[in-house]
C-alpha cells in the first residue's frame, strides 16, 4: 500500500508534489505551534501568573513576527522560499529545546526569548508557504484566479484545522505527560520533518533573478497597503478576546480543566479551518468586486462580539454558541483576505508583498494579545468583546478603499 501511494505521488505534476510537500511542512509546524501556545498559556497560569503576565510571555512572539515578515519576505526573494521555510523549522526546534530546561529555569525572560524564536520561526514558515502558492500555480491559464483562490483556501484552512488540533494536543499533553516531556516530543517530530524538507524541497523556489533592495519590502501598492491595514484590525479583533481572555475565563470562572479548554479551542479552530476551505463558495454568493465582498463579510462579523457582550456570559452555552458563530464568519473574512493578498502581490517579488501584509497581520496579533491580557484583567471579558466589535467595524470601513476588481470567482 505504501509503495502504491509513493507511485501515485511520483505520477503527479512537479508543482503539485511541491505544493503537497510545502503543505505537509506547514501542517507539522502548525501542529507544534498551536500545542506550544496552549501549553504556555495553561502551564504558566497554573503556576500563578496573572492574565497580563501570561500575555506578556507572547510579547516577543508577536513583536518579532512583525520584523520577521518584513525581513523574511526580502530574504525569500533573495535566497529562495525553501531556505526561509527550512530556517523556520530549525528555529522552532531551537525554541522548543530552550523550554526543555528544568521548571526552576523557566523564568519570564527565558520563556520570552524562546517565544521570540518561535515567533520568528512561525512567520518565516507561514510567509514561505503562502508565497510559494503564487509561484506554483500556473498564471497563464484562463482559470488561474479561481485555482489560486482554491489552493490558498486549502492551505490556509487545513493549517488552521491543524492549529486547532494543536490546541487540543497541548492541553492533553499537559494533562498526561507534563510540560517538559511534551516539548521534547514535539521537537523530535520537527527534526524528522526538517530532514525531509531539506532533501525534497526545490532549491530555487521563489528566488528572484534580480537581487531586490531591502527598501522594496515596503509596498507601493495602495491595494496592498489598504488590505494590510484591514488585516491588522481583523486579527486584533480575534485575539483581543480569544488568546488570553477566553481560556482564562473558562478556567477561572467556569472551572474547566486544561484539556477541556484546549478541546473547545481546538474544535473552534478546526471548524474555522474547515470553513476556510469552503470560502470560495461562500464569498461567491456575494456579487461585486473586492471592495464590496470584503466590506460585506466584515460588517457581518462586526455585530457578533457586540451581541455576545450583551448576553449573560455566566451562561457558558451562549458563549460557546457565539464563539462558534464568530469562527464561521471570521474564517470567511480571513480566507478572502488571504486570497486577495496573493492576488494583488507581484509575480516577481511575491514574498516581499506577502511578507509586508503578514507584518500587518503580526502587528494585529500583537495588539490583540496585549489587549486581551490587560483589558480582561482590568475590565473583564465583556470589554474585550466590545473592543473586538469596534476593530472589525474599522476593518470593514478600510475595505471601502480597495479596488473594485478581483471578483469572487
């Protein structure tokens, strides 16, 4: 059976085999990234860290992601996306190794440094994977636009499903084998993935013939700048209540166990990833170009957090139902944004445009993470939800400045 599978893979077009390798690489990384986030949140909250202190552990994770996307896009154009993707895997292994030390050595500065490396690794890996799709999809066919959207949706949706599985895995591993052993197991898995990637991934993937200047990473395209600003607000709106506030609220206020919290967030992200793979069908239901489709889905999302904030959060059923509904609409928004950036990006220099865009994405996560810890600690979960609603509304208004082209095919 294994030989038959290998034979089938060899019979696929070269671009498809490369796409599958990149997707598998991205999946493995994302699984460990989601598990590590849940391990850190729950383990350090259990040790007595306040919500704001837990959020600060991720400060460098998100802050270094901002810089990495700028520099990583430039490096990808100069050195090749295979090298930036493999560098991301290697750095994640180093970050996990830093957390293998005894519990007494896990000081706040040490964990923040490990998270900084993990943030760099994550954004190198993600930028490389998203940029590679633009390079691999043939651009000369009549259906290139819809094919690109499908490939991006599959990559993004499957990644988020694996990230959700990582949340569950992190909570489960913490319960069953503890923090240190879980980190060791994940590092060993990534060593195997890195070895395969070094051997099989094409050497010149995405590398420009002309060596671009670093100043070129700052986009001169109005469409990319507007979309990047909208993306910043969109992801800040999710993380302001999802990253720290919600897990701590369920753990403290409702007495949920580690694996139960991880399980709920896992189901949410897995479902969110599944919806993303179907986003081409859903966005196609709304007629109009990029401007109208983007604004419509953002406004549809903006009302949900506000509605949740008005409901009795002591009733966990309302909170879970609202969380699931938010996930569906957020998934459509995120997948459509992911397609638009690859669509708008230059064919020659795609990694720099995508890197600039994901820099804004990282800034949104950084803002949302810090607000999640601080606002929840001072004002509670309802305040986080109101801020989430305002941020989505701001994203919708920004979308009105996008070009009208790029119809939802």
